[in-house]
C-alpha cells in the first residue's frame, strides 16, 4: 500500500508539472502574438519628419539620417537637405532624383529635411482603364472610391505615354522660402513612354500646414533613369495599390532653424501653386 501511494504521488507530480508547463507555454504564445499585434499596429501609421510649412518657410536642413528614416517606413516621399532633389522610397530602397535627371540610391548617412513614410501593405488594389487617363481623371476616380477623411498611401504602376515631373537644384545659404527657390531652381522633365511607379499619399484637408492635402506623388521609372515630383501624366491602364493608415505621427525637425522660423502665416495658397 505504501508503494502504491508513493507511485500515485509521483504520477500526480508529473501530471501537475506537465499541466503548469502547458499553461506557461500558452501564456508565452499568447503574449508573443499580442506583441506581434502591437508591433504590426505601430507600423500602420504614417510617420513624418518635420512639417510642410517649415519647408515652405525655408527650413531646408534636418538631422534625420536616411538610415533612421528607413526604421520608420519602407515607402514614401520627401526631399533631402538643401532641397537637393526629390526623395522616393519604394520597397525599402531610398532614391534621389536630381535636377540633372539622374537617379541614384542614397546611402544611409545622407539626411532629410522633410519626409513622409509608412510601412506599405496594400489593403485594396484597383485597376483603372483609359484610354488616355490623365492624372486629374485618376485622382477623381480614386477620390470617388475612398473616404475623404482617411489617410492613404498610394502606389500606382503603369506604362505612361506622358509623365511631367520636376526636381530641384540644391539651395545655398542664406536660404529663401521654397516658392522663391523654385522660381529659378526647378527643372521640369517631359517624359514619354515611360514605365514605372508613382509613390506617395492622398491626405485629408485637416492635415493642412503639417503636410500636403490631396495627392502628393513622386515618380520612379523602372529602369531608374528618370523620375521626380509629379505634375501630370497620361496612361491607358493603371494598377493602384492603396494602404489606409490608422493615423499619423509627426516628429519635429530637430535642426536649430526649425525653432527660429515663423510658422504663423498660412502658406496654403503658395503650396497649391508649386504642387
């Protein structure tokens, strides 16, 4: 009888240990899933460094490196210090489209004065058919499908019969405002029969003064030989990938000039003229 009792106790201890191990493993798995959910949720926000009104006012330098920017998103648009060309991020690669028309992937050590990025994962994919769809018509069709209060990252791919873009020459100190700089330091490109990707955002009016309300897209040709800030295009068939953000995060420009600039004037009318 004594041996049987000890055997029962031994079996009971083994079963209890196994039960507790299962509970611990279950809690660990649940916590891991919870952590993954929070991490994924954190990536579903648009992040921006600095604000558009600061750039408009002449804050052309920032302290955020491209390496640091990549940790905030793998897709988006912006510019570089001294407004030295157009910035486009696609699939984690950061490209500079320069005023001479050249395109290059930039090192992590380069810096940006303003950028808007997100980790891109399409929620919706739509296909638009022409013939001769203009940028304006594409905007109308996309806006018709989406809630006007949403924040959307857009990736549009197509063969474009025409594509009009621009890139800026780098500024020299003392800096002027962005509209003044662009009057004499903007180069416009008229591209023909080019295949590539438009990357950027469609943003609601309530983000005015911090970002660009409406459509703000940059272009990169598939052969990496042309691109820029988009003014207009035409295409017959387009694929539009849409990623709706849950919200946005703003990090103020950490350069000393940001603290000195006058951000009280409303520069919305000026912004419309250069966009």
